[in-house]
C-alpha cells in the first residue's frame, strides 16, 4: 500500500510566487529599510552633520532596482558633500568643530553595522506578509 500526492500545482504556484511577487515585496521592504537607515543617521550618533540643513535635506532612498538575480536599493545623502566627511581620518575628525554636537563621519556606515539585523527584519516582514505570516 502506498499513497502519492501530486504537488505539481503547488510547485507551479510557489515558483510564480518566488519569481514574481517576492522580488516586488523585497523591493518594498528594502525601500522601507532604507528610510529607517536615513532616520537612524539623523537621530542616532554619530548624527548627520547639520549646519544649515542642506546635507540632511539631501537624504534619499532611490526606488529598488529589481533584476533576475538581485534587488538593490541606493540610500544616501548628497554624495559629493558627504564623501568629503566620510573620508576623514579619526584624527582629522577630532579637529573639526561640528556645529551639531554628536555629529561626525561614518554617520551612515556606523548605523548599517549597528542596526543591520533590524534592517533585515524590516525586509523579512515584507516577505512574511507575502507568505501570509
């Protein structure tokens, strides 16, 4: 005696879910996580430098780019200005009198390292909701 279960319909549906819906939900999740990163850069030390607010106002999350093999989201502030501060050595950073106490270099990179799990959890929540969880 034996029993056979035909899973072909499930497999077709699951493949469609992975190929079509999952990348879109990943893109939404990554966009949301990117916005969380910008918020953290503003409200967690080291803060985004603030003198007149131009750099902080230049923060942006680009729409996610979805390809067959990847989902990518660009997050950042005015690149030309931000790169200048990002490349400072710790010694150079120590000589700068930041107008906002607690601000300084690596204001994005430090949050990416410190809060990586939280950003991944945000993306995971989008996939979880897609799967009905």
